[in-house]
C-alpha cells in the first residue's frame, strides 16, 4: 500500500500586547523572526481544517503583532507540510496545524517512520475536535447499535463496511469493533465519505464509518441513520445519537487538530502562541463558524496537546500493530 490513500479520509495564544512589533523570543541564541509566521496546513484549501487555520490566523495576528500567513503545503497525505516544519528554523517563522491522527498514526504505519512527533516537534495547542459515526442505510433493520449487532450476527454474509481510506481512524475503528464484537468484518476502502453514503442509501453496503459531520445531512434527511457516535459524550451536533460507550463498546475515537512548532523552538514563544490560539477559539464568532462545519473548538496549552497525543498513541498503537497494516515509504 502506498501512502496516497493514508490520511485522505481522516481527515495554537496571545503573545502579549506589550511585546511590540519586533517580537523577539530567544532560546540558546535562537531568535524568533520578527513580523511573519507561516501557518502550514498540509492539506488542500477549502476543507474544515483549512477553514480552522484561516479563522484563527486572522484572530491571532493582531494579538501577536505578527503577520500570519496560511500556506497549504500539500502532498504525501500530509507529509510534505510536516517535513517542511520539521526542517524549519526554530525561530517562530513556521508553525504546523494538522490532524492528530496524521501525527500519531503515520509513524505507526510507515515501514520507516519519516518523523518522530515527540522528538521533532514542540507541542503548542489542541485546537478543535471532530467525531466519527457508525452509519447504516435504510435497508438495514436496526433501531440502534445493539440491534444492528444482532442483525450482523444474523447476516454473516453482509458484514462489509466502508471507510473513507485505508490507514485512518475509521479503518482501525473497524478493526477494534471486529475484535470486540467477535464478528468477522470486511473493510472496503473508498475515496472519502460521499461514495460510502451513496452506497449505503443504495443498499450496496451494510454500514460505514465516516466523520459525523459528513453523515449528518443524510441522517437528518433520513437517507441514512447514524446509530453510534465515537465521542466520549453525545455529540452536540446529534444529541439523539448514543455513543459507542453507551452502546456497550469500550471505544472513544474522536479526532482533532493540533498546532506544533519545530523542536528547539523557544518554550516562551510556544506558550504565547498557544494562548493566542485559545483566545481566538473562545471568541463567539469563531465558535459559531467552526461548529457550522462540524468542528468543536477546544484550545489548550502545550501540556494539553502533549497529553492528548500520548493518550491517543498509547490507545491506538496495539490496535494498529495487531492489524499488521503498513505503507511503503
């Protein structure tokens, strides 16, 4: 498997007002470049993560008294942008915003990891969360997740499920469900959520695992039914839908966006950058725009992001390892 389909479906705070225009942040003789920070988003413009970047960059710039330019460094399913920040000078001139799964799953599944998140990057802030959903089509007679499990057991020849891409959280959610339910499942990789939803509506697929935001329009139109959400608590976007944990499955599998600097960056700069991002995410107008596209604003400090990354890595590593899934560099 090459990396092309890896992350396709998965899809940080106030530098104080008294800093002045020629912002300087020093560590070991390294100075933060005054005036300009490139916010690298390693995926294409127009999607939710890109919108997140542009919203917070606009809000952070005045607080930091810096120009913040969002730059889409696409390619390698995120790796081009990640490597650009990894190799950048730790002077505040470049910051990375990307999904958490990109940063912890990719090193797990590459035959020779291209980067070590803990060693090559400095955490800044957790930015926003998004959720996944288990979705069935109208042909499946199941009122909830438990009755759907009973349906699967009664139809062992109809256990195919769609995921937006191989090597993603939905892929490994399926592996975890297969183990926990004790039911052989057949994973079918697609290119994004839309064709999965179309095949569910057409009765060509038993179920799918996609982002909840992608499934919501058809769920509300009763074209498909979301029977479980992957979040720790019920989604604010679909409060009528129980979580997997409520349904008897010990699995919380939301995803998120985070912000990182290159390793060796001044900790003071990271702290102020994270505070500016959190302040931006707390603004009502920013919250409203993000929730409209299915993102839940969070905001945190560096420790919050580091703990989130460590917890996700520890949770998913044995699951990924058990599948034996790898992609060639």
